[in-house]
C-alpha cells in the first residue's frame, strides 16, 4: 500500500512541476504552425468541447474506439455495453483561472445492456457591464451584474451489444440524450440564458487483428459517433431577432490497436458538422496511448492536432482494487505556468461486475479440467465439465467445440468396443 501511495504522490508532483517561461515560449512557437481557424469560437455551450478528465482527456480525446473506463460517455455512447465494471466517477478539472468543471458519471452493464448517467457543470465568477461600462441593472433598482456564469449538461445513456461470441465482441450501438442549461447572471437584461436539447449516437466493435500475443481481450477496435446533434433555445430573448448560436456538432471516427499486451494506441478523426452553420470549424485529428506499467499503475498521453488549438496531455492512473485515481496535465493555448491550472483529477469507484469475472474464471477452470479428463480418455466426465462451463458462459465456443470432439471420440470408442466384442 505504501508503494501505491508513493506512486500517486510522485505522479502528482511530476505533473505539477511542468512550468517555465522557456517551455511556454516553445509551445507558443509550436502552436503557431497550426495556423488560425476563422470559425473558432462560433459555437454555443462550449462545455461540450472541454473534457471532464479521466483517460478520455489523458489520451488526447482519441477515445472513440476505447471503452476502458466511464469517461467513454463523452466520446462514444455505445461503449457502456462493453465496460467491465459498474463505476461511479467524480471528476474535477481546474481549467484556467477561476473556471472549474465538475462532473459525475455512473456507468453499468447488465448482460448485453449498458446504461449510464452523467452530470457536468462549468462555472466562474462573472460581472456584467453594458456598452458604457456600467453594471447591468433593472431600472437601477436591482443589480443583475454579479453572480456566477455557469453551464450544465445532464446525460442519460443507453446501449446494446449484439452478435457477441467467444472470438468476437459483437457490435454495440448506443445513444446519449442530453439536456443543457446556460445561466448568465444578467440574463433579464440581455436574454442570453438558454437551454439545449441534443443527442449522441455511436457504434463500436472489438475483435482480434494482427495479434502477436495470447489474451482473451480483443486487441483491435473501431468506433464512430455523432455528438451534440440538437439546438439551443434562448430563455426570454431580448428581441425576436436574437441569434441562436450553433452547438458543436461533431462526427468522430476512431480506431484502437494493442500491438502488445501493455500498450493501447489510438487515433481519432473529427469532422465538425455544418448544422445550424454554413461555416464550421476545420476537421482535426487526435492520437493517444495508454501504457500499463504494473498491475496498478498506467500512463496516458495524447496530442490533439487542431488548427489554432493544438493540445498536449500527459496523465497517470493509479488503479487499486476498489478505487482508481487519474491525474492529467494539459498543455494548450490557455495554459498558464504561473498558476496551477489545466490539471484534472478523477476518483473512480469500482462497484463490481455482477459476478462476471468470477464466472469467467470458473468457466476457464472447468474447461481445463475437461481437457485433462479428455486426455485421460474419460470422455463422459470431460463432456460434463464442458457442459457446466457453458452453463456459466453460454458463448464459450471452445467448450462447444470440445463437446463435439469428445462426443465423436466417445462414439468411435464405443464402435471399436462393439467390433472387438463381436470378433
């Protein structure tokens, strides 16, 4: 336990020590190579574009084809039907200055059905002024200029996995239904508060491809998703002609590949959709990796290759039996080195898997016991073991195949005994 606490302390100190004017100037020069996107900043509800944290942020948002923790809910709604454990996650993102983002995610899987709920809120102190520099008020009788500007998103997730077999993880489809609210303290004066109704749709599949090692986990996955499809609705607009800004609708396609057991490499292609706007942002890419160092410690890193807004992220995950900690440091154009910002922390609680892992381990033991009995020539006992295996895991294809083989061997043995008796 002391080693694990020391590892967590080391990763926090390592992430927080990244600072310095020279590095800031280097990053500024590097980011200038990506140019400027003239459509940057046209979207409403920008909280949808800021990762809550977790491995989704740690891998540079290259997460569309990944389903390794509950932060999938921001990348691909289909992934809930593939998660291993029921998880409850609390995330804090110290974005910049006084801007903070708080999130909570619950995800679970029952059989082939995945479900999730999530809440996300961004808030910052706000003082509103008019074109003369005076604070907004209503006939100077009440001050509406002070308070918190905040945006909140509530998400309900549902997904289903079908065509699953022993050698193929099937195809998962899923959807998020999202409700957003934006509060502007002086909205009575300007009518800028709004609600948003939107949804996501995604597909993900996993299988083995170019796999040079043995593992029950599939090493290759593909996924795509449509996100933030909907509209905002202004509350008490100041005029009938009040503009409605577009939501950051996005199409993402991704792949994830594990060339050897500890490493996952990911790639995402992102295309902003021209919904409610004729001039969306340019397409962009993201690449990321997850490297497992020990059975309780892993590292993440990713790069977002976006015009005018490149982003570099490094992170570490300390994964204990019941509680996981994920810390990320993000470097982009809003990062400040004189203050500790762009740090995100996730605390993820493992609430169990409804006994799936225990059943899988028991099924493997029964399968091996059946192989031993088969090698000894006790075909009936072997078949019984494999039938017990299938009762635990109905899609355990090797057990089905061995039952057929043992049945044929048993019939052949009976035929040989009959012939010997007849002779």
